[in-house]
C-alpha cells in the first residue's frame, strides 16, 4: 500500500518513522520506531556504559568530546544541509545554529572539571575539627527530549553538558526532525565506538513518555508548556527530577533614547529568524510614545525586505510544523477582528507552507496574538506612555523566558525588572549563544538551566562530605558533652554572634 505524505507531517509506516521536508514533501529519511521495551533496553545499555564513561575520568571524556566537536566543525555544511532538507530551515540559519552548538560543546568540555571538580570548603568554628568537602557526581543516565525548531543547538545544550558532567544519554529527537538528531548521534559513535554513551530512540509522543518512565535518572525536556506539564507528571510517578524549557512570549521594550535603526533591525531578526519559530524569539514589542511612529516605520521597511521560500539562501523558510500555520492564521485574524491593524502582511501573508512577515499594531492586550505563543514571523507593536507601562504589560503574562531592552540610560534597570530568565540589552536573543551564561525561564516557561556553570551543575548531584581531622575542642554533636562544655559553647556563640 502506498503511503501518502503530507509535507512535514511525520508518518509511521512498517515500523519506521518517515520524515519529510515541509516545503517540498521530499523524504528526508526513515528511522525505526522504538517500542517501550526498546526504550528500556536503551536505558539499560546506557547504564552499563555509564561506568565506563565515568571511569575515563575528566581527561578521557574531554579528549573524546573535543574530537566530537571537531567532527561537527569539519562537517558543519553537511549537517546544515540535513537540517535544511528535513526542517526547511535556510542553510545560513542552520550554520549559525550549529556554530553556537559547537561553541557550547567546547565550553562545557573545557570547563567541566573547574565547575564540577571536588573542592574543600571552610569549616565553621563549632565544627572546627571537621574538614568540609564538596563534590559533584553524575546522575548516571539522562533522558533528553528535544524540539524540532532548533534540532542541533537545543538538544546539544543538554546532551553536551550532560556528557561533559560524566553522564550517558538517551535522546528522543522530535518526530519532525529525527534525521538531524540521528546524524550527530551517529557522528558521536564514530568518535566513541566502545560503548553506547549516546543513543537515540525515535517515535511520537508515546516514545517520549516511555523514556520518562524507563528508569532514567533525570529528564531534560524542551518543547511546549502543555507537553512540559505531561513530562513533569510522568516523571513525578518515580520522583525523577526534570529540567524543563518550555514556551515563551518574549517582549522587547524600546525606550526614548534607543538607537531606532539598531532596534528595528534586531526586532526583525529576533522576531523572524527561523520564520519566527524560536522559543526566545521576540513576539511583542512595547515602544514608548515619542519614538513609536518612527520605530514602526523602520520595522516595516526592514521586515518588508525579507525573502521567503524554499531556496537555501532565503531569509525565511517554511513553517516546519504544518499545524502551526492554523495557530498563526488564528492569531492574525483575531488581532484584526479585535481592532488591530496589519501595517505589513496580514491574512494574505499566510500561504502554506510559508508565512510572510506580518506586523500588527493597535492589538488589544487580551488578544490571542499578544497572550499566546504564535511561533511564526509576526510581531505586535504597542505604543506605551513610558518604560514603566511597558514593563507592566511585558510582565503580565505567565511566560518568562527571555526579553530585550533597547535604550541607554535606563536599559539595565529595565532589563532587571523584566520577569524573565534572560534579557538582552541593545540586541535580541544573544544570550543563547553566550556559553558562560545560564539559559532557562520562569513561570510557564519552565525551570532549571542549561549552559554555563549552572547548566553543568544541572547534570550532577552535589555530594557533601565531612571528615574528622582532630579531636573535638568544643564537643557539640555527641552525647558525651558535659554541662561545662555546653556552657562554653553558649558563651562563645554569644561572643561571636550576639551583636548585630
């Protein structure tokens, strides 16, 4: 029987997951679908491999991870073409994504020992006879569930840090981009052929659910807020810890002293890179009244020059997930029906599988286009009295992933007051490429962090150790203490801490 392909929609046939390009319908690849038993066996293999991976020590893991980094760097164009063929992302966008992933992998590999290495800490006076030690131990097996919009950077933000911290990984790529995920799992196996340190399991949502219940020691998930809740509920059954990076509705604030040319260019990039399919993409803009009209004109002019199509050099490719087109269309229609205006694009911009840039103004704050994650190349721009009103509106949603501020004198205080895990000043989404900074959100955008020192620590348990190094001068933690010794302890504590 012939399998009918809807471009971009994953299909399971004869036990295989078939991935197709959302623009052309061309088949990108086929991968075996994992059953719940297959997932459990992968986790058991990873657990066996864990002892070997930990036994390599920091130096052994570093050497192999740096070789993996070199493979990614030397084959970057090949991987970018896979990402383009499967998800429709323009090759240039894919290259930028992969470069960032490589830099994160390099940083995690080079800094794992510094961040996670054992250290001695100061003792307190009452327990001066004890030495205090802190070390970080790998969890064991990490389950990673990745998204389709950034199929290299986002999963490797968890995979690379987990591996550098000494864990093994079972990875479930999105069913929309399984070929890209399998590509770098295979590349890793070329560098580390001895044991299955990194494995992939493929399928639909049931495979992700099976991974959550397969006995992994922690799950790192990136995707929608609705799915994040399901992941957390599944992991709660066994008290498996989770790291969740979910939806966003990031805001940008343009203050009176902003460089409007730079702000407009960054708004278009931040809102429309990857056809707007970016969890930390700008979706809402609040511009103060004195600069509003000029700013809107500049955004419209810049966005109007973007090219859209299947060509590898287009600025915007197709919407990868076909069902998302209906959401984008609904948001545009609702905004216009509620009194908003399209100063660029509009309903006619939705031309499946593409959506052309759309700029909406005068959109009510309670509309779907403002309150719900759109995940398309649309921006709402609202005129506000001042930065305080902008902050009130920006912080009104339950999401809190990233954000942006354009301005000079008040930019840092405004950025600090944004209810978000990250903020960029006079740029957009740049924090994702900064290996030294943690990445993650608050509220409905999830919790936990990848990247930076905090990202490495997410994949290791802290282990506290005390060691007696001499007799007790003031025995406190023993039944052998005497009333006189307790009196001396009380006197000492009053002397040290009794004055403010």
